[in-house]
C-alpha cells in the first residue's frame, strides 16, 4: 500500500432537518485497502457512501480522489461529466439491491459489456469474450450469457452486478450492503467470491454493512458509525476483539449473542 | 401562383420565422444537437409533418421550387396535402423532379438522385430523440447527450446481435454526427443512411410535436453505429424494380392479390419515372 | 350560503335543477336543437357516446347529449345508466368485420393492396383552417368541400364513395401477412367470453375481458396511454396494418330456431395495429397484433385501443412490463370514465367528518415537531 491515500475525506457534515446524518466525518482509503463502515440502520453509513462517491453533496467538508497519475481531484467540484467518467472507469458501485445496479431488460452479457462499451469498446467478439470470462469468474454458467437477469436467483444477480462493475478493473469500488438481501448460505458464498476477487485485482473497497461477520471477513480496517459520527476506528481484528467504545461493544456483543 | 390572401407568405408570421431561423442557425452550428424551438400549432395535426412544415416555411422564398415526398413518392396523400398547402400559402412553384427542386421536404426517404450544393432537404421527424426507447426521460437523455454518454445505445446494438445475429434496426437507424452527437436520422430506411454522410446539400430536421430542430450541414461526417466485427450494412429487397429494373433503389412491396401475389417497385417515384422515360427514349432511338 | 349541507338541501337541489334546465335550454330566442339534428350533424359525438356508454342506439345517444348539454362523459353516463335498466335477451354472434360494407379502409403498411385504399369521410388531409363558410346562416352546399382533396394519382383510390359503402368482403391486411406466416395467429377461443357488463373485472384479466373494458374506455385516457407507448413508455413499434370503418350485420342465434337471424346493422371502426415481436426461444420473430374495435366512426379511439391492447400483451409475449400502459390493473381500473368521473367528482361532496379528524391529527403532529425543535 502506497502512502498517498486513494480517497480522502475531511470534516464531512450533512443534516436532514434536525437530524445530523454526518457530523464531522473524516476517512481515508489507500490503494488495495478494504475499509468497512459498520453501524445500525440510520447511523449515517449509507449517506457517507453517497457523499464519498460524489452522488450527494455535503454541507461542509471535502472529498479528494487521487487519479493514477497521483493528481488530486476535489470530487464535489469536478463537474458532472468528469464524475460520470470516473464512475464508469476508475470507480465502481455495487448496490444492495442488484436491480438498482443491473439493467433488468438487458442480457447478462450486455450488462457486463455496458461499461466496456461506455469506455469505447467496439468489438463485438471482444465483448463476448470479456463477458464469458467474467461470468466464469463470478461462477455463473457462461451459457447463460444471453439470459435476462430477471431469470437469475438473487445471489446470481448480485454476482452479475459484481462482474458488471469489476469488468473495467476499477481502482475503487463502493459497496452498499452487497450481501443485504440474501440468504445466509448464499451470503457466505458471495463473501468468499468477493474476497478472492478483491485480492486478485488488488481493489480498494469501501464497504458499508451492518453485518459484522462480513466486515471481519473482508475488511482490513473498520469504522464504526453512530448518529452520523465515527465513534471508533482501527484494524478490523483490533476493533472487533477489543472494542473501546461502548457502542462498538454493544454491536459486537449482539453478534455474539445472535 | 400567388399566396392565399389573409395569410403571411409561408403561413407563419415573420417573427415566428425568425425564431425558427435562429434555432436553425444554432442547429447548423452544432451538427446533430437537438435545439428546442417554440413549435406552433399548424393547420395539420402534430405527427403529420408540422416540424418539417415549419422549417420549410422558415427557409422558403418566393423564388424557390418545392418538392414534397412521403415514403419517397410525390403522389402519396400526405405529400399531396403538404405540397398543396405551400402552393396555397406561399404561392411557390412546385415540382416532382428532384433535380429541379431547391427545397425538398421529405418523410421517411432520401431521394435516390444525389443532391447537390444549394439544395435543402427538410426532414419530418416524429421522434427526434434517438435514445427514447432506452431512456424515456427527456431530462436524462439531455444529460446523456451533454456528456456524450452513449454506451447504452451500443448495449442495444449488442443485444440485437446477441439475439438475432445482426442489428435489428431496419429504419431510424441511429447515427453519430461529426463524431459528437448521436442523432436520429428520422424513420428513413437504414438503406438511406449512407446518403446522409458528407451530403453536399443542407439537411434540416424538424420535430413539431416534440419541439426540436436539428441539422447536418453540407459535407458533414455521419456514421451509422456499428461494431468493428459487425459493420453497418444497408439492406433492400433482393429484386429489381418491376417498372424500371433498378437494382440500386429502395423498393416498396406491393400486394397484388390476396393469394400471396406481390411485386416490387421503386419507392422514389421521380427516380423510377425518369429511368422509365429514359428507357423508352432509348428504345425509340 | 346556498351550498350549506346535505341536510336541508332539498330546496337548494330543486332550485339547482330548475336552473340547470334553464341553462341547458339557453336563450329561448335561439331555436331548440332536435335529436335528429344532433344525430345527423353531431354524428361523431353520438358515436363516441354510444361507444363509451356501451349502448348502440343513435337516438338515445343524441338525447343524452342534449340532456347533458354536450358534456360527452355525462352523456355516456346517462346512456350507461339507462342501459342497465334494459332486459338482456341474449348475445349476438361475433360480427364479421371481413364482410363489412366499407366506407373507409386504409393501410399504412402497403401502398397498394387488393381492394385499394379508400379514404372515405376523413379529416386526415384537410388543412385545419376554420371554414367561415360554415358559420353563416345560409345553407352550406352539399358538394364535397374545397378541403377534401382527392388526389387522382393516389394508387387504388376510389371515386367519391356513396354513403352506403362501396365494397364488401375485402381481405384484411393482417390476413395477407398471416399467409406468409409473418403474423402471430390468434386461435378463436371456444370458451364463452366473460361479460364485463355483468361480472366485475378480475385480475389477471384475459384478452377478451381487456378488450371489452377498452372498447368502452375513455377515448382521452386511451389516447394518452397509447401515445405514451409511442414515446418510450412501453416497447411499441406500431404500424397501422389496417383501419376499416363501415357497416356490419348483427346476428343472433335463437336456440329455438337453430339458425342465425340478422337483427340489424351497426357501424363500427376496426383497427389492426401490426407490431414487431422479437421472437422467443420457441417462436421465430414475427408480427403481433394490437386490436381495436369501437362503435360508430371512432378512429382515434380504435387506434389508441389497439396500441394499448398490444401493450397489455407484454406478459403474454414475454416482454418486460415496465410502463403504465403495460400494467393491466393501471389501465383497466382507470379507463372507465363513468367510474373515474364519479370518484374524482365525489371529492366535492361534504367530507367534514374525515377532514375534522385530519385537522386534529395535523395539529397534533405540528405541536410535537415544534415542541421538539424548541427543546
């Protein structure tokens, strides 16, 4: 991991009426690093993800992205065209509900090919080859390449969304509860797959989850959020095995109890 | 001929024409970009060529000669109706000969006879937005044009090839204009698309109901979307015209009885008539 | 304080009715409209009221229009309300639009076809310029108006049609496509179709039920729904295969006789919209049909109906249904203007009691929010 962070945020604040969704939040993520943001629903973690990825503008604070040449860019002042370009090349976004990340009227192969075409790929045979390879990587039978995602199970849809996102080899992937809507057994398989892909591709991942087990499996570092504030952060094992903040202790205990 | 009393030359008042001309100038300056304009209610229904009529009314002068075609033919009912309209409200000369016209208003075809500098081809456009089947929200498609974010259109072509082995768009085949804007060529057959490319005549597109004008200036690059390994191929019925024998022109299929009988004839009536006359003359000589 | 309450409003209602009758009549110095005038000179209004009123009777429709002061939805409502009082003796045999005595018949898919294109009495190629000649009190000549171009060169066009219709037994365009196997066949169902006038809508609604609902649905609603499918909300690539309008015989089969008896003739407009279908694993690509049929000369409605019918077949044809026009419940529950106008207009009835409880609730919620903000 290099010293310069890939993405760095300082002093992020955002209020919804009287509620502070983000309260002076700072975070940084380095190339190849997996950082999990945990907390219960309403803690502000999804808002943080949307602000960091430029989808939502904070009232205060800044988010800086460093491109492959090392040039820093202020995410919220880069303009929509540049931000979109970033989202379809260097960045990826995996939604909790695969329907939000997939085109349900487009075949599996077309879904995987979209980002390639958006970045200029114009060779049909090449697109088919890439789609076939990625279906295999996410453990979907390549003969389903022309099937609509609606015919897939929830777990397969989520794996397809991951293939569609990773096909352009992004440097940074935002994941919002990627295992959220799935059965426990399906979750385990997906987490295993994610861990393999992240390691193979050297991805930096910002993972939002309320699932402590998922965080423990995937993340190098952990941030615990409550009421829009980061109440504790550190290496995953340290935070989970020796929680300092009472809220973290509660979170960890509730997992153990369950 | 003189214009109908009680109406301004070309039906529209001069201020409206100026507004449309400003939109046209902007459209010519930004080839393929859809320029919103204050489309007026016309005495023909929306969808029947009101955009084309407003454009024609704004560019036509008393010395112009107008040709109007629908489906390539001068004698189809809507072409007859529009030609009569302009004869009545502008009093201009009309013609069926492509070569003699200075302004040609068309619905769904580009004439077979190559157009030359100084001519204006006015297209009637029902739906100016090439992306509308993929993204019906106008605000979103505007953003996609602004950002040249056209991956979705290629996804559609990819899907067609995956499902049918080739692109399943036979008309209104999307094009890139001057390497920047994705544009609907209006519902001309894909067969006509190559004629858009570097055409010496000015091409103006008017969509009355959707209130958009766009243009392709003379000699502008217009490329039909495709893949490197699935290049664009225009298609026509594999038959000669039953009347003039042309193997190059676009053909209409005419059903001759209800027992499966049919024949193919040129959709461009002027082109076909000219060839037939030439053949007759040749035979006589 | 005329609009006081439901209670004690009897005098107010009587007065309103008297006022309505007076207003309906208008200036007594202007001659009163006769039903024959409405029937003859407001023919398309009569047609629309018969279609949406679901009752084929020109005289009653004219009466309804007169009584409703030209409010066509109100007139359709009057006709529907009358219709429910009529005994039902039986159902007719299916009408045969192939045997129609045709007054108008056009196809947008073929330039020429057996039997030719027949423009008939259409507004299509008129220029929409107000004809001030019609404004005068002097009688307007009967000859075709100057706004009725009949291009002599129109392939296959017929001379001015006699009102009685000019041809019968012309082949349908969809039949021509079917011969080549290009049109998805529609097998006639053996099952007795449900009757929307006697049973409530049930979902999922089969095509016979859907078509019944659409046939008496509101023209404006269907128009907007059909239009939305053309603008990308629904996957439509429609072509007018054929529109035909004219007279068809209505036959019934009295069980005691054992053979069909013609009981009369009605005017109908039929539209067959041809639509692309990409094909599926089991069926090759072909065209599919959207169908519209309405009482009288109702071309706009028949076309809109055929667009909506095709959109509603999304499920059946394995297409992704995402647009409002493809949603059965959305379309069928909202297309009936008698139901719709009743429910929309009921909002002007008193709702004091419900509103009072809303008032209390909003006051309470506001108090809570303000209290918290103060803390």
